[in-house]
């Protein structure tokens, strides 16, 4: 099988965002409530008697703890996506030497997608913990004060983590559909510049 003919090579990177999203604290809350009815709602009796609650310390829920490592992988993917976004905003010169600024509908869609994915990825609890967690005191020196300042900014982003999760999920779908239509020739990418 040739990779380009039968399936997209993107299938090899798919496990990273899938792992990052399925172990995300926001998504956990959503699917615990939807699939396990835990918690059902305020002042609503549990639908069935549960065995002793063990949280996420036993299989399969202990696997949720890989979220921090999934974040590291997702951050690497974000670097690659930003590189691709820069490339999407350029085109080869007519003589083949170098590149020039070029912008089209696809470039804008791709750029919006990468921005929303960045907001989702870097509003994550794991990133927030890495930047400002593990410190007992923020006021001891200028380094810890700087970390506290960064932590506060990420905390503001984290307050809208659910919004970034949904917006980025929708933008990925829109970007993939648009890219597929352009790649198959169903539509032509309109270019503003270049």
C-alpha cells in the first residue's frame, strides 16, 4: 500500500491529539457525566449503588494520568503546526528561488485553526502547573515573581478552557474539510496576495 493512495499519513500523528483530548480535565468532566452519570446532578439521587470509590487510582482510570505526557507531545505538534502555518502564508517565487508572502482563504482558515489549537493546548491545566506549580512561595525572588505572572495569565486562559476545546475541535473539522475540498479540486483556494 502506498501511503498517499489509501490513507493519509496524518494517521500516524492522530494518536497524539486523541490522547491529549481524551485525558483532558474538561473532557473527563464531560464524559464522566455523560457516560457514567457521575455526578448525576445536584440533589439527584445516584442511579445505582457504586462500589467503593477509588477515583483515578485503578485501571482503567489510572490511564488518565498520562495527560501531562500527552501535553508534552501536543506541544511538539503545535510547533510543527505553527511552522506549517507560516509556510501556508508563503508561496514559491516564479523563478523558484525563495518564497514570498501569499495569503488566501486556506491560509486564513489554517491560521485561525492553529491559533485556536494553541489556545486550547496552552490553556491546559498541565501547562498551568508546569509554569507556576510546585512553588511554595512566589515572592522570594524575581524568577518566581515572573513565573507567578505567567501562571496568572495562563490561569485566565484556563478559565475558558472548555470554550477553547470546542472552538478548536470545530476549527479542526472545518480546516480538514476545506483542505480536502481544495485537494480534490472541488473548490479553488481564493488568494488575496501572491
